[in-house]
């Protein structure tokens, strides 16, 4: 079954009694096309689940168009650590020091959604709903390379336009949005992404950072026969790093300072510690792993 068909089963389409849309976009040829982008949190009056759904869907479209993306979770982490994301509902790119943020995120541009709004109008049996958005891609000096504004509205039912919405709903737990809102956001993102040029670079940019290297694995024996396992590794600064022992002992997080990461776990007696695997995921989604035999 295709993703579109699966999405249709998840959110059965109703009769579309009426719909309207308005779309405008501009590409500024005097600004270089970015190749690596960070999708900032979406701002606007739409509820948080709606804004987060739109952000995830647009990130998926950018990847399909060939752009290399900083992972949204890493974007939020960098913004929060630098005091730029104290309150996600109050976030606005207008107060963000773009040059500093882009440098710390390791990209050459950001996607900004200034106003993602959702409105409802009900009169007797008539129900009208609309989603509007204004999106921009900026370089570190704040220059616009691409900008688009769009409004999608329906009177009555709803229809899904893409299968990608199903993947994004699963990633977010399928909660927080009505079926009509999901369909409108899906339509808006599908239309707006269609105005973006593909990234036609001929060579894949070199992934930032260093390869994963696992250092010493220290083992301490406890008096009860248990084992205290200490693991160290070096990886790209800002990476997410874990180690596995197999079985049920998987995904033990490792914390880092710079490029050095450490983790520890108390292993019950009888659990094998002869082999462990360390996994790292860099800010651009690249994954590496290393296996260590003691």
C-alpha cells in the first residue's frame, strides 16, 4: 500500500465543498543558493502541534529537494543552550543573531517561518478553516534568498495531498491536530515547497566534524558480582552518542564536553560485557558506529 493510500486510511477524506488558495514566491538571484540549512522553530498564532507538524513536513520536503539539513532536535538544542529559545511559543527570528546562530549550527542558511496562523469560522452548518504562512530562507547576513507566502482554506471537508504526512504524524505520535488541520497544513507545505529550486550541487559537501573513535573502556567489579562499565569516545562536537551491550541494554546515553563523550552503567551479574557497540549521530544526521571487544 502506498503512503498516500495509508494516509487516506488514517484520515478518511470528506467531500470537499469548496477550497481556495493563494501563493506567491520569489527567488533572489543576487544571493547565493544555500546548500546546508537549519529549519528554525515555526512562529505564529497556530497551536504548537500545528507549527511542529508544519516544521517537520517542510524539513522532509527540503531533504527531498537535495538540501542538507541540520537535525531539528540539534537546532533546538543549540538555540536553547545559547539562550535563544527560552520559550518556544515566544520564539521569533527577528531577535536571533543570525551570523552567530548559523556559525554554531554549522550551516550556511536558515529557514524561517514568521507567521503560521490557523483560523476558523463557523456559521450554522457552514464551517470554514484556513492556514496561512510566510516562509523565508536567509543567509547569515539576513539577506533573503527565497521567500513565499501562502493561504490554504476549505469550506467543508478535507483532502490530503501527500503521503509524507503519514510519516510525520507517526514521528509525532499522531496527536494534537484535527484531520482538517492536518490536511490544510499538508496542502500548504506541498504547494510552498513546490516553488523552491532543487539543490543541484554535483558534489556532496564534506560532513563536518571527526569520525567516531572509541577510547578506553574501563571495567570495575563490584562486591556483589556486578560490573560498573565506564565508556569513553570522541566524536563530532554536538553529536548524540550512545552505547549498547546487546539484549535489553541498548541506547545508554553518553554525555559530552567538546568532542569527548563518556557514559557509565551498572551491569547486573550474568550480563555479558565482552562486546559493546558505540553509536554516534552528528548534527546533520550522519551515523557511525564502532564495536569494541574487551
